[in-house]
C-alpha cells in the first residue's frame, strides 16, 4: 500500500482481507499479516476516521454471514457452521 492510497481503497482492502480470514477461518501468519498491514495503513492515512474502519469491519462480517447462509450443504464452511450451531 502506498501512503497516498485513497482511504476508501484502503478500507476496501481491509474489508476483503478480514472477509477472507473469517470465511476461511485462517490462522496463518500470512493472512493475519495482510490484515495487520492494511489496518496500519488505514490508521496512518491522513484522512483516517473511525467510522470508515467500523463500516469496513461491519461489511466484512455481513459478507461472511452471507457466505455462511449461501454455502451449499456439503461445503466446509456450512459444515463448520453446523458444528458451531449444534454445540
């Protein structure tokens, strides 16, 4: 990310990174590193505001929820959701 990057582009990248981690239940450092790098870039941006970051997080969770609700029953995601709701 370049420091001159548009704040909305940075927030969009953050949303995508967070959605990916939520959807894949990623625990790897590479995926979490992506979120950390983008989060730091967003926070350092001169046009940063907390609202934009909150919207990005909310959007990621909405996408993740949509993925869970629309996943075919035989996929790994839907099986994980079934396990969590049954517990």
